[in-house]
């Protein structure tokens, strides 16, 4: 079959473009309200793609991903009382809310099944609930959030939702005082 562009409708009814090679999805676009906008993307890629420079933007993300993966878990018996007015909590809250909004509205997780996407939404929601508690075990929220957010970041490295997952995890590390 070779290379092909494919315009399709996603679950939200928006038009998206996939670029495929031998039935394997190489990349997919954000959602567009009209089919004409999706076609404009294809035309722009064909016109501008051959001479476009290559920028390795995710090398910083790979470095951050590696450092967060190695970050030490806080002591298991340490409990923390979140100061919801602190700068660190506000930074975590802002980054996490951006991630929550992206998870709810985007299908930027590659070729995941509907069940996997529902599991991601549920896990992201559980971290939201944990951060709203007055007192939590630092290791519990870190381990759960780290597992979920690193998985999202690895599956969507270089995409917006992957960046948001890394930013949220880095902000949580800052909030918990975890060096990375």
C-alpha cells in the first residue's frame, strides 16, 4: 500500500488526519471542526514538509523522563499535609488541570484501545482525588502518579499530552520535595 494520508472522524466528531505507511500510523493530527481544515493540513504538509527543518524538541523531554523515572520514592511512612495556597501546590494544580482537560478532550495517546483510554481517564481522576485530600502518604501519591503519568508520557512523547504529563509529574515532585 505504501504511504497514505487518511481523513477520519474521531469520537468527538472532529476531523483528524493520519499519515500511514503500510497500514501503520506514523502520526496523527489534532482535531478540526471541518473536513476542509483537515485537507488544508494535508496540503500544507505536502507543500512545506520537504524543506522543513528537523528539530529534536523531545530530547529535553527524554532527559526529564529519564530523571523522573529514577526519582526516589519518599519515605513510605511520611505523610504530608498539602498547603493548597502554596506556590508549589498551585503549580501542580495548574499543570494537572491542563493534563485533565487534555485527557478528556484529546485522543493524543496514539493507537490505544477504548478500554486503555478509559483506564487512563480513571487513573488521572484518582490522582486528582488524592491531591484534594488534607493528608496523604507521600509515597502513595508519588508511586501512583508516577506510574500513570510516566506511562502517558512514554506513549505520547513529543505530543502535547506527553509534555503535560511530564510537567504535572515534575510539579508533583517539586511539591513533595523529591529531587530529580
